[in-house]
C-alpha cells in the first residue's frame, strides 16, 4: 500500500513530465495525431441499406493522405469485411471558430508586444494564406458575444480581425465565449459536411470555471468538434492542475494544446486546420437487417502497410415494410359488347389495374427488388423495375362467374419480404347474347314441335302439287329452252375486257368477321401462288388502321412463310370509309397493283383490283361494293 509521500512523489513526476512536454510545445506544439491514424465518423443510416461514413487518413506528421482508391479501403462491419461501392475524396472545408476568453493575462507584453496582438498576427497570417475560393469559413466569438459567424470570405476575416481591439486589462474572464463557440459548431455539424474546429484562447481557468469547463468539453466530444487550445501564461501553467482538463480536451477531440508565454512565435495555424479540409466518403451496402447496436471500422492497405481505425459504434432500428392494397375491388362485372351480330360480341374488360401502397415504419424508405401479384396463389404479374406499385390483372380468360383471391408480395433492397392480406374478389360474367339460331332452339317446346310437324306436312303436300304442275308444263319449258339457243339471244363477249362477278353479293354469308367490329370492311382473296409453294392465307380480312405483310412475325401482322417476301414487305391502310391504299415497304421482290409496281408513296385500291406481293397474287374486294371493269392491255 502506497504512503502519502509516495503519492506526492508520483504526482510531482507526472507534472514534471507535463512541464517538459509543454517546453517542447513552444517550438513544435504536440497535435493529438498518431502515426498513420484513421479517424472515422458515425455512419449515416438515412439512405439504408446504403450506409455512408467519412474518414481521414493522417500520417505521422499530421498530413492528409490523398492517394487512396476503392481497392485499398475495406469496411469492417461487425467483423465482416465489405468492399465499398463508392469512394469519393471530398473538400468540404473546415469551420474555424475562434473563441477568445478575454482577461488581463492576454494583455501582458513581451518586447512591447501584447500576447493578444501576437495571437491576432498569427490569425491574420493564416487568413492571408486563403484564397477567395476557399471552402473554409470563419467565426469569431468573445465573452461579449458573436462578432462574426460562418463568413466564407477571407477578405472579410481580415477586416474583422483588424477591427478587433479589445480592452483586455479591464476584461473579466469566463466560459461564455467557449460555450457560444460550441453551440455554433454543433449547430453546423448536421450531415458532417464541414469539420468544426474551435481555436480556444484562454487564461488559466479558475476554480469556479472548472465544473462548467468539464461539461463543455463533454459536449464537444459528443459533437465531434475538435479543440485547439492556446493557454496564455507562463510555462508553469503546463503543470497546473487547472490546465489538466484543457490538455485532456485537446487529446480526446483530436486537437492540440500549447502554452503561449508571449516570448515565442505561435505555430502555423494552417498545420492545425488545413488537414481538416479534406475527407473521404465511403458508401457501402450494409448486411444488417435487424435492429440493435453495431460497430464499424475502416481498414486501409497501401503496399505492405495495413492500418485500421478504432471501431465506432452506431445504432440501427429497422423493420419490414407494410404492403397494402389501395382501393381494391371486391366485385368485378364482365359484360358483352354490343355489335350488329351477337356472335361478334366480346367480354369486357380484359384487364383490371391494381395498386399497392408501401409503408416504412422505421422511416427508412428504400427501393424494391421486385413486386408480385398473385391470384389464387398463382403469379399473374411481376415488376422488377419502377414503378413497383401498379399491377395489371388479366381477366380475359375468366368466362364463368366465381370468387378469386388476390394478394401481393414485395422484397426491398435490405432483404425484407412482406405480403398483403389475402382479399376475395367476386367476378360476375354476364350471359352471352343469343343468336337467332339460339333463340329458335330455345322456343322448341312440345307445342311448337307439333306445329312444326303440321307445317312440314303441309309443305310436303305443296311440293307434290308443284311437281304435278311441272309435269303438265313440260312442253312449254322445252319451247323456252329452244328459244335460248337462238344466236340472236346469246350474250356477246368483248375481247380484252374482264368483268368480275358480283362477289360481295354472291358470298355475303361467307364474308369474314372481325371480333368486336363485325363484318370486315374489305378483304384479300388468294388468286395464285408460286409453283411448289403453299400454306398462304386463302382470305385476309382488312379492318381499321394498318395491315402489314411480310415474312417476320415480329414486324408483320400477316405472315408469308417464304424467303421471296421481305421481313416487312408491304402495308394496306384504311384512309376513310371504303378507301384503302397499298404501300410498298422497300421490299426486295416488289409490290404490284394490276401488274404495275407500287412505290412507298402508295396507290389507291378499288374493288376487284389485283394485288401482288412478289409472286403471290390476291384479289382486293370491298364489302357490298359494285365490281368494276378491269382493262387489260395486250403486251
């Protein structure tokens, strides 16, 4: 057990060591830096799961290392190595706050120069080294209050310092300047954009100031504010117990401590502040998907040198997102469209839009990896890129009324998977309109069948009577047939003139239909094909808009499976009612109309025209249109 004399001797040795350290600080003040030191900030979690942190790599002389790249940096998160996705060298600048605790000690002179004047000269020299493009800003705080705040113009700094002429002999020292400087530094540290540094010029603290000083220093450590402390007075202050808290504050905040007697020159303040101008920003994707407290560190490898920062702790509160349907339908009705003929009617709608809403209870909104829609536990739609909140439910295959269960699930970038509640949707399908045949069959009851038998019997009787009448009039019919053989009554055929039959009237019942429209406005009928080739559409209905022809199914609506046809060969467009136009699309084998080539500017079609795609020939017909005569010139 140590005696009291031993304890006194031990304390004396410690203070003697501090005295020699202070003597050395006159020439080269000790900065709280270690060889190859890495300083890191607390990670920014607002962009979770992408976290970002800022760090500095300093050499033994306090110089900032600007030569790092992403391959030389590793993030150590809870012992797991992570390669950063992005590494940027930033120059946010430093926020310098000069806090002067005014007191008579600063008025003491050496060689007719007051201590405060020497301190002002050092600040002026540092301000003169800055250019107008400097990213740093400057504040000056005294016991009387803030003189200037966050000025970013070095010329203004010089004006403020030159105008500062305090009456130190009558000033009363206190902690108000340091407290105001810390409030100013902490208020501007949001986002860690600029590093805040307080340059505190003070006499030796009094006993009354000691308790308040410890509280201010604790706040500075929590706010990551560096403290560079200039203690004005004799060298004996270095071993004074009242200076212990100032020395500890400089060490704990990464700053510096020096005793200034007024005899020596002050150190270059750029050595304090300039290394703080630069900072690295590393962005990485965290592997954390639970709430709790975690740690992170930075490892830098350059050649054979590997250095690692002390780990810093941070907290994370994360939960899975909530997924909710927005105004979901509880009942859907599919109805038949009204057309001229019931058989051309179609059910509508085919697609039902659905929307989900995402809630992030942890306040950390993040992007999704996918969102999926399920109907009766079967995947019906999926989004792998934004927007993730909308779906299309295809109900075109549902032709019977029934109940269906819908749900949606998502996965966010943090790996959380969430699902909505299952909702039941009733889909009602309207009965299909009946055709005349269906209506006729539906009325075939027992009475109607009996009536049909009676009518049929009467019809047979009438047929027999008609046959008897025909036999009686046979002689008259033979005479009429003989008259038709008379050359004067025979039709005359005109050479080189082709008359198309009235196909529209003769084949009205076989005319093509287009679902949802009815009878097609026009059609193409196959006339002839190349020898040895077949499988071409015998009839092609032409509706609204454009009908394209070619050998590529991705580019043409009507596909001719032959190498003689270009991928996109030709196009027929409906310009107006019963007006169609044929265009060539730069085909190799050409497009022809009545044996004349068609250009990309097109040619108008008329009923009965002959359309030729390469060697494939079709006849163009318009529904219920009168045929026209086609003149064929002899070759």
